[in-house]
C-alpha cells in the first residue's frame, strides 16, 4: 500500500464519519428544539390546566408504585414458598 493510497483512504473515512456525525448532531438538535418548544407550550398553560396535568402525572406515578409493590410482594411470596 502506498502512502498516497493510505491517506486517500484515511481522508475518505474521515469524510464519511463527519457526514454520519453531522446527521447525529442534526437529529439531536431537532430533538432539543422540539423539547424546548414543548416546555414553552406547557409553561403557557393556565394554572388550572397545569394542575390537571400534574395530577395526571402523580396518578401515573402512584399506579406505577403500586404495580412495583405488588410485583415485589409476589416475589416475597414465591421466595417464602421455596424455603
């Protein structure tokens, strides 16, 4: 392999990697922009709507916690049965 071929391959690889990284950066930028807009729209909600949204989130967290508790209790029950 000649030095010229080595550098051509190296620069070709760098060019491809730069293009791929640009696509990743572009996608991350779009995601950050969309998240920022979502936060702005949520911040503009009326206090009553914001309270309703927060209550729905709390209800979901409570339901998740209850499901985890039930799963843990089931594991405890199975562990005791195996003894």
